[in-house]
């Protein structure tokens, strides 16, 4: 099983059904199949061979997804670059990727060339060759290059392969219950691997449609959702909280929602249940996975509302382990480990791969607890454990407590370089909320030593390009 074979099969079965939607374009599967054949032929005419890297740097649009699929068909490896990367950050990625060509929007061409890109072409120029079917992709083909966030050093590029990721996304689509009648609203950017494994590839398995709305205002997301009769919402926690609290959220065609990227406060799950009448399914994955280690389902009930992500998916074994890599009994805290189905190398960093897979298992660096049925609750990072023991809890527990205040829309807690905790929050209506009152509320739910030294109300929660809380920026603001 590989994604190009799956895509062609879906194009044969559901050729007339809508596949990709953005603000300017709507394509069906048959059109996308022909256009990506032309892109693959164009790339080969430009000298791209099996195993080469193709850099891709553009904001969300149908053309970017077509370029990714065309790169797959040509047998090359798509390397997705954040289109908002600054000139200072680009050289590291350009050097690490070592792409034969970078496909980008014209606004980034000068920056990319200055960063060392060997050849830069415009996204709009791609695909002018003949449409003869091309397929240089197989189960072992490298599928995409996914970079870690780099919070503990230089970002590492994990190479994911087609067979395992195609299987993983088939399992995700099955748990979502996707059919060709579904329309997924993709609110996260293409340059984040989450959209690839949570929206595009599951949709391809089922013949479903994907509407691209990342970066757009929430009212525009709702407009697209209503005009396209979207049925599945895919997003990160901050965006999902914005969406469920928007006017008219109780009137929609959604049947389910899915969260990823960071832990999800139980309060947001309850909001989806109470206001929209649907389940918000949490997922747990990492850049190195090409899928999820655990995922919720609509039948999880009270466990989902108690902070559990869900059960591991059938394509891989994830468990809470101890120092000897053996599985710990239910209720004991340990590191999440994975036995198979993950990436097979870090690009240009073989020593880092050996370190991450010591003992024959992938060490996620995440601390969690499981129940007797294997449901996982992620608590934090292994590097937090010692401090969590001293404070009486992990930072995630404090964030969940802050979210329990009815006036809070978003909340985040960061640790400064000197070990102090600082809390940040945004209110639902923008009205002032006494930080001391919020602290008193949290004090009823967490240990006293876990309470932050400061609480700051924000007009708007700062976000990374992908839509996650920008904790580095918040921590820096405390240190200033």
C-alpha cells in the first residue's frame, strides 16, 4: 500500500467527486490526477529523479497540494518549508534539505536564493508538461520530510516513508468513519505535517473533499464550512476554541471534530458536545510518527472529558514504559514508547536517530499514564518530571484548570529560564478578568506550588505559523 496507488484508485472510483477547495479553486479527483501527472512530468523534465528532494514554500492553496502529489508521482521527496520563515532561519533548512529545486510563490524567491537554494521556480509555472501517467512511487518511497519544532536544539528532519504512513492514515480515516460524502475543513497549514496525516491522506482513502482555510479569520472559516457543507473539522486547540465560540456555532453540518498538535483541555471537548452536539476527538502524535500514537473516538464518553486522548491505533503499538522499556501497569506514570511504524532516519543526523530509538523502541520524550483499557493521558515532557514532583503537578494540569474558568477563551503557562511559571490568558468577550480571581479559581483545582508567579491577560494569544500557542514568545516577554 502506498499513497500514489491509493490516490489513483480513488480517482478511478470517485473521479467526479470534489477533492480540493480553496478560495479560488475547486477540483475533482479526476482533474487532480491529470494535473499531478503533468506536474510529475514537468519535474522530471527539470532533472528531478527518484529520491531527490523538492522544496515547497507557499501559503495554503490547491496548487501546493497538487505539487506535493506530483512530487510523489515523480518519485521525489517533498520537503515542506514554512512560508513565513524569516531570512535568518531559511539557510539552515535549505542546507539540510539540499533540494535540487525549490518550488515557491514569487514573493519568497529572492529570500530562497539568498539562503542558498540552487534552483527556484514559481509554483504557478509547474505542470506545463504532457499529462502522461507517471508513477515512480512505491511502498518504500520517502513520503515527506517532517521537521521537529527545535525547542531543544536545531530542528531535525524526520524522513517518513509511504507504506507506513499510508497505512496509518487509512486507520485514521477508519476511526473518523470517513466516506466519499464527507468534506473536511482543514484549518491547519499545509506546511505542518498534521494536515497531511489528519486531512489530506485520510480524505484520499475515502474519496472525501478537503477545504483549505488555514490562516483565514474564523468568520470566513465558518462561511466556507457552510457553503461546502463541511462535516469534519480538523484543527489545533486554539483555532478549535475560536470556532466553537463563534456566533452561530450551534448551527452547522459538522458531524465530528478532530484536534491535534498539543494537549486539549477537557473544557473545549465539553464545549463541542454542549454547543455543537458533536464529539471533539483528540489525537496524539509527533513529527516522527507520520500518523498518531493514540486517537479518540465518539464512543469514549467520560474518559475523553477526563483528559484522556484515546486508544492507540491498530497500525502501531504505543504504551507507557519504564526505564527498562517494559510496559508499566495501568495508573503508573512513565514515558510513551512506540514499537514500530515510525520514521527510519533523521536527515543528516544518524546519531540523533540512534538516541531516539535506544533499546529498539521510539522514545517520545512524553510522560503519560494509561488506564486498564489502554487509553492514554499525556501529562507533559520527560524533562518536566522532576519539577512536576516538586510542584505537585505538570503544567498541562494548570492550563486545564485555567480553562475551567467560564470567562477564559485561551490559556497557556510557560516556564522561564530561571524556573518561574508565568500564566497568560485571553477572555471570551475581551472584557477584563482579575488575574487574582483566575488564580483563586485555579487554586481550587491544583496544588499551591503549581500556581504561576504571574498572570497576564492578553488581547490575543500569540501563535506560531501553524496556529499553536507561541510559548517562546510568551516566555521571552516575561524575561524582558
